[in-house]
């Protein structure tokens, strides 16, 4: 299969794209079995085209035992039967492209499933074998090897579960996440070659980009030292060896005009920017904005910091309010603590959904007015709240590995509502979906919002359509009262967001292009409301 002939003419599309995140399992069910699938996505492509998005980012659709929502991959060249077939994935990529929508797939390079052929061969081969060199197998410590090889912590926040599992033959293997996700040894050339081949496999099928999961975790100190005694440089986070890996990947991607977005959680701005240097990753997720509280000063600081981080390397920023791991925006903004922190998640947190919805509408206009690319997680355009999943139905390993303290991430992964009055809100299932929908889920359905001028869906559609008015210019802050954010971009476009308790006067303008909520009776912008203005 040769290089795709339908490569987009605009090679810089990713610099200002609106990218919609599809969590396939919960998007739409095409065969009625309770699980979302590629057939469901294909049937809803007209909806996504109508929404106006430029690309779709798919969470893993590969063959997987689903011990961690598909992030435990058993075969990168096969689609999991629950979702469909490889042929159907190829049709989806092509059909989306015909509608002007590109496809981004997820790659999980830090680990594979314990059902992956490589790991099964390693188990069968035994200690000291070449097969085990593809992973991190080590003898234990202690008189009888009964202690783990080191003190590394789990990457599931709040989890005290071990990252080493001992086999009957005495060897231990490393898994920074669950035991079903053994870490690969990226110092081994076969691991690097395999992943470059996987990239080519999907690029040959028309994929326009790749999102890299846990992008800063791949490389490990070969000695696997204790973290307590060797904190710097970190033995498994943000190691310098990573950049050679990503330069090799970039060489592959450049042959297809394909792009990368890295999941890079790093507090150090300079270290973060290194991943975005020419010849490495094109973009990376911006977690400081995602986790920022609904506070004018802190939002402005997050925006300024983000733009300053990206400027030296000429990379565009990315903006996102929510994803498949994070409490939904409507719920988070309706709580006393409006920032996001994995460690702060708990059951039964009180939420003012009316307040959260008002703020989420304003935040949508803020994020879509900023320079760079914007990611929209499925259901955010419907204003879906976080669902509280009954304990007996939770599937997320974060819940189990925290001994039930963390409610997990299933609450933002509940199957979407498409039609009021249909079984399971029109998700498509003939039986109960894999996660239960709240009793009021149909009130958020697409068919109820599509023609409602005041709905969240209408707001998103209008904002995405009007976003090009901001152009590609830089952001310039305007003088504004305390608690108010106001900036210009492009030719006479202003975004204003009022987080202050008192209404704010709008700056001079010739047209009110878009507003997240009504003005007050004096034509002022109320609290928790945003407006787009043309001068």
C-alpha cells in the first residue's frame, strides 16, 4: 500500500485545528451489543461534519483485553472485534477524509498488554532469555529475591499498588501502570523498529497524525535505581534518551506529512518545550490550562505561560478543557474547587450544575478564541455532566488500585445520548450499554439540542464556524477590570470573559458575533459569561 494520494494540501492544518476526541466505546453503537464501535462512528460522521471539526482523535481501537480501556494493546495492526475490523477502520478514515475530517490515532508506546505475543513469548522463554530483554525483567532483592527490584511508584495517582509483579520462576517484571501492562524496554533496537513500523502501517492507511500516550515515560535508567536515592535525573520520567526516539519518529511522519501530539505532563517549561523543537513532536497537550481553576488571574497566567513555552520553538499551543481521564467541565466548574487534580477526586462531591454549565459555556468561547489547536472531548459539546457510576459497575482500574478511594474515570466515559425517547438515549444498543447512563441522560440528547438556539451544541457549532474570524495572529491583552479577561486577535476580533461578580461594560464594537449567555438589561456582560466582538 503506497503513500496516500489524498494527502491534505494544507500541511499546517494542525496549527489551528479543532480536533474532536472520540472514545469509541462510548460514542455510538452500530451493532446493538452495548459497546460503541466503528460502525457507530461511521454512521455519525455527518454529525461531526456538521459540528465543523477538522480532525478526529481516536482513543485506542486496537485488539485488547480491555484491562485499562484499551490502553493495554495486544495487537497494533488489528482492530478489536468489539469495535469492528481493520477494513472498517480503513473505510472510516477514508469516509471522514471525504468530509474534510482527518484522523488521529492513539499509540501507547510505554507498554503493551500481557496478552501481546512478545510478552507471552517472554513468559514462556524464562529468565535470562532474549525474549525477556524486550521488557524490564529483573531478579528481586532480599535473601530469596522476595522484594521488588526497586521503589518506583505507580503512575495511577493515589495508588499504592506495586509496579513490579513476581513470576513463579522468580523474575519480576516492571509495569508502571497495571500488571496487565508490562513496560517495554526502549533501549532495545527491536522495540524502536517495531514502533516505527507501526507508525508506517497506520500512515499508509491514511492516518494524518498520532497522539502519543504517556510520552515522557518510555526511557528508563538502565540500572533501574531506587527513586529515593536517585531522584535526578529521574529514572523514568523525561529522560534525555526520549528525544532521539522522537526524532526517529518524526523522520517517519515527515514522509507522510503526518503530525504528532504528545501527552507530556511536565512542570518544567523548558523541559516541556524540548519535545516541540524542530524535528521532534509537532504539538503536545497543555495540561496547565486543562487543570486550571475558574479564576481570571490563574487562567491568564496559564495562557501566558503556555504561549511563552511554545514561542521559542515555534510550536502552536493546544487547548483542552476535558478528556477521557478528567472530570467533565460542567461538573468541575460547578464545584467549590474548580481546578482538576487526580488526587482530589472523591465520591459525592456537591455540584451546582447550572453554575457549572454557565461557566463551561464561557470557557468554550475562551478556549476556541485562543491561538493554536483546540481539542473537544466527545459530549462536551452537549454539556454532559460527570456521571457517578455505582460501585458495582465501575470498570476503571484507578478505582480498584486505589482500594475504592478514587471514583475512577468512568464518569466521563458514559455512552453518549443521541435521541430522546429511544432506548438508552439513542446510543444504539439493544441491551444496556457497558456503562450505565444517568436517568436524565436523554435530556442532553443531540436531537433535543440540534435546533435549540440556546443549547450547548448550538453554541459549539456557531463558535467553531466563527473561529476563523480570529485568524492566525497573536494574542494581545486589553485593559480590563479585575476578574475580566479581554484580548484581541486577528483583524478587529475581541474575546471577553467576565469572571467577576459585577457585570462588565463591553468594549467598543460594531457587532456582537457570539455570546455564551444573555447580556443584562443595561447591555453589560454578566458574571461567568463570554462574548466575541468585532470592532
